[in-house]
């Protein structure tokens, strides 16, 4: 491998930056908290209990998946929920309008339908702080919605897909996506156990990691850490004492 050129092609002898876990981006960026619906825009031909895609009808936005919970006599949507609200980041903003795209369902009642144009309005979004299991290098471009963003631009595909690794920490209901390469770690407190997800996507638990250790490994996230000693710091405190080295 060449050692000349861009940073990520250099040998990992020296770190170029160090960031505490607590200062990394959180799992959710503009995650959808609540929506409002427009009864007059409910479309036609939708099937209750089925999933459909909803897309922004303004500037480019993340495509989300919704479940239609109830319909009227023509298949117009009367109740809908957004799927995976605790797991999916978006680049949507409060007030954005989304159109639910109709598609035929195999064995469904309706063979024709009408999109529910501007049916969903985003009422509240949230951005969370970093917690165990969140990707160290998250996937997705976190840009503000502007009129200059091309409508065809989908940020979730703005990276080379071969560098995307899917993983899931034990106890986490969400499957996460991290971007390789990951980060090495500096451990600032004695740990009896440290569970990480390697760049390969494999979960590994390291035991008896002493304070001051530089771990020359490539990890996508830290799933859990157990401090040693009679009065150990909390998990929250350890976010400040474990550094990611880039």
C-alpha cells in the first residue's frame, strides 16, 4: 500500500486526531419524533397494514418507510405511522412535506391508485448525543436543507458502498451502519471488559485493558465498557475517558 498521498492511506503509526466518545455524533440526526397528516391529500388504492415509501416533495430529503394503518372506502389513507423512528436518521426539517407513493400489492384489493401528495408534514425531529453502539463514523451527509441541494441527491448513497458495514450491538434494537475505516482507541481508565465492533462487523470483547492503553485496532463502535476498581466511573463518565484516534 502506498504511504504517499491522502491521510487514510498513511500507516496508522500516528493518530491525526483524537475525539472522546461523548463528542462523537449521536445515533440519530433529525430523527422523526412526530408527524401531522392532511386528510384532503390521502390518495387512493392503499392497503391497510402494508408498507410504502414516502419522499420529500420539496428539496431533496431522506426517503422514509411508513405503514398504512387504516384506509377509507377508496383506499385513501386515514392513519399512518413512520417505521423505525428510533433507528433512522434523516435530513428532513420541521415543516417538510412528504408524499406517500402508491404501489400495487400482490393479492391486494386495489390494482390502481393515487399518490398521497403532501400527505405527511414533519412536526418534530430530534438529534441525539452519542451513546454506546452509535457508529464512530456515521453514514450520511448532515447538511442543512437548502434550495441549492439537487432534488436527485440522496445522501445515504453518497459514499462508496463497499465501505459500509452493518452491525448490531447486543441489546440494541437497531441495526446500525458504520463507515470503514473505523478508529483506534485510547483507554483512559482501567477496564475489566471492553466490547467493540471491529471493522469486519464482528463483535469482540477485550478483557483487562489497563489505563493508558493505546489499542491499535479498527473499531466501528464501542458497545459496552466495564470499569475496574471499588469506585468505578459510570458508563457516562467513560465516554469522556475513552478516545477515538483517527
